[in-house]
C-alpha cells in the first residue's frame, strides 16, 4: 500500500515556510512538487499553490484528522523545512511547536522525527527541496 500525505500536511509546511516572513522560491517549488508527487488532486493542489504564493499561517490548517503515520511524517518534514535555509528563526520554531501541538505528538516523538529528518537532510542533496 502506497502512503501519501494529505493537503493539510502541505499547508502546514507552507505555514512553516512563511513563519519567517517569506517563502523562498526554492521552498515553494519543492513544496508544490512534493504535493504533486503525493497525488494531490486539482483543487487541493491549487490550495497548496495559493498557500505558497501568499502569506499563510497555521491558524487555518486542521491537522486533527491525520493518521499517526501522517502526523509523524508531517512533523519530520516540517522540522526539515524549517531548517532548510540553515537557520531556524524564533518564529519558525514557534510555528513548529504549534504543528507538534496540533498533531498531538509528545516531546520524545518530536525529537526522534526531527532527528530522522536531519539525518536525511545531511545526505548529498538533502538541502534541496526541489529534488524531493
């Protein structure tokens, strides 16, 4: 069975990207490519695209319906996305905490998910979201 992420996961990533005030072009391109490859349908993909072009916050994202696998993967990707530019700003960290809270993840699981994302980011090309 192929596992895919729902639109809400990508909207949460967009909120992480916007937390520092600007979603960079490479972040936007990587976000949209990942959403497409996860099979988001036209309307959902359009919503993610809008979130990549105009300031988007976590306040409008409902993460309550995600499976446990989707929750952990969403948090891991959010951790990676927040660190993509080499610095996690205070606002990105605050948004990441909110993502973890909305997902209902305990601190130990957050640490393990972020560590897994960091391990992947350290691989060759790991800091290039347009490749994912």
